[in-house]
C-alpha cells in the first residue's frame, strides 16, 4: 500500500479540498444563522412576519 504514493497523495489532496469546502459551507451556515438571529429579516424574505408599524 505504501509503495503507491501517487494515489495516496491525490486522494489526500481530494480529501483536503473536500474538507475545505465542507468547513467553508459550515462557516457560511453559521454566519447566516448569526445574522438572521441578530437582525430582523425583511417580510419579503420570511413572508409570515408582520412589522410593528
């Protein structure tokens, strides 16, 4: 198994890229959740929230 460094390195590179994409997506979800919780969403986005005007 260890005598084939190319497939191992390529799979490792793929796994690193996949991990980066996964963490980037998770970060976007966390940021979106924090922003949604911090600021009131416009009625056009939620559709069921009536402003206290």
